[in-house]
C-alpha cells in the first residue's frame, strides 16, 4: 500500500500542532525558548497577513509530518522582493 504525501497550505485547524512542532525546534536551540503562546501568535499573524508570508505543511496519509514557514521581505543586496525560509521542521519518523 502506497503512502499519500502532499505539500499544501496550512489551515487554521493546524495551528496547535504547528506550534508544538515549533516548540520542539526551539527546544533544540540555545537562542530560543519554546513559548506556545508566542508561537501561536506568530503563526496567526502570518495567516492574517498573507502578503507577509505563508505556512505550508507536509502531510503523509493526512497527518502532518513537516512544516515550512516562508516570510516575504525586501533584499537590498538583490534589489527586490525575496522569500526568507524562517522555519523548517520535519518529524524524525
């Protein structure tokens, strides 16, 4: 039986699980401390301001196994708009 793997825009219903994934990422880094309220607030800001960024999820058989957070900004080096990869999390499984 083959697995169905898709990358698609995250939905508001995914926010809780995405904040948990970010908490796991930040727990590995010395510069950040997991704070679910902050992670949820940041994710909601991206959802509410799609001109500022997008969040995509990787689903395997309907379950989230990864996420990527892309932010839109301006690069003076490139002289135009660029996409910044802010967070990338993939489950180990």
